[in-house]
């Protein structure tokens, strides 16, 4: 077979051709995973040198963004930001009609809404996405990729998106995936920092992080996750029965954490912030309610 016509001999019949625009670490991982799963893959990047490892794996290197757009019905964009996305695609907007764009560029929910509004008059199908992993996790079916926007684009693209990770469609609002993204990142950073504070605390008494962490992970997985599941329905109902541990009990308990950390010279900014938030909830009348009631002083 002539490889000039079929640049990846491993491409499989029936696999959707995909163009990947942007070959940073994440874009390169996306393209490599598509190639490994038999999708004819065209790539474009401002710096063509970044494409060489992918070309060696069978990707076709487009000389221009216009050529990249023309090469495939499905375009995955993973560039620096939305300004960079428009800088690449706006000059070629007349070539976008009938294509599907899955935008995996990081941005705000409002930028996703604006991008969908931009795409509509061009006849460009638009799906916004959020990659909930780092580049080494691309291709792992346990890793989530969040999508929102056009249901039709999601269905047409589902098979190709599934090779990247578990594709979760969140609904037609274009900004929903970005909103989930920042909310989940907030959860991640809070969990990381809580774990690091706990690690510093036990480390002050010569406990290794590798000894503490399996206990912490077991606690998070089997206990804390269960609490969150219970509290979710309470938040939706706006009813917070304090039948496990009340806010006032939690305030007393966090006092022990603050005392132990202070005795060991561990910074207490995080637990002091948490305690202050609990105290605001108690002052608002939620002292005898469950911890879920703290949301009443967090949300607007």
C-alpha cells in the first residue's frame, strides 16, 4: 500500500479520521493514542518540529491549519487558550462548515458558551471538553473526559473519543464541562492540601508519607466517599439531619487538629480556615445540622 496515501499502515477500516490541532504534551498524547487505535490522524502545530515523533508513528503533518481542517471530519483542538484557538481557525472559518470541532482547550464556562455561539453560524458542530487526567493517563479507560454541547457531535464522535478515555456527556449547555472541570480541580487541590497537611502533621512525629498514605487513601475511599454520597441528597433537599456528626461536634474536633499541629510547628492556615467556615455555619443556625449544611454559607 502507498503510505503517501495512507500515512499510517495500521489505520483500520471504518475508523474516523481525526485532525489534532496543537501538539503540546496533551495534544501529542491525544494524537498518539488515536494513532495507536487505528484512526487516520492528521496533526498541525505552529512549531512543526513537535510533530516529528507522531509523523514517525504514522501521522500526516498538515502544512497549514487550512490543510489540517480539510483533512478530517473531526477536529480535536488542544491549544494554549481560546485566543490561540481563534488565531488558528478564524482565518479559515469558510472551510469549517460541515466539520465537527471538539475543543479540549482549557477555558472558562463563559468562553465555551462564546465558542459555541461562534461555531453555530459557521455550520461547525461544536463540543466542549475537559481532560480529567495528565498526558500519561490518555488512553486509560478509567480516566474521565468530560463533554458538553452538541449531542449530535458527541454521538458522531463517541467512538473516537472513547479511545482517549471514558467519555462522559454532561448535557447541551456548552459551558458545563468547563464548569465541572474547575469544580473538580478545586476538589483535587483541597484534597491534596488536606493530605499534605496530614502528612506534615504525622511526619513531625517521624511517620513517613508512604506509611501514612495507605491509611489516608483507605479512609477517603471507604469512609469519606460514603459521607459525600449521603450529603449530596441532603444538599439537594436543603435538609441536613445531624444524625452522624453535627457542625458543632466538628468544630470541637477540628480544635484537636489545630492544637496538635501547633504543638508540632505545622502551619494551621488550612484548618483555621475550615474552622472559621464551620463557625459561620453554626452562627447561621446550623450547629446541630450535619456538615453538609456548611454549603449554606459557601454558596451565594
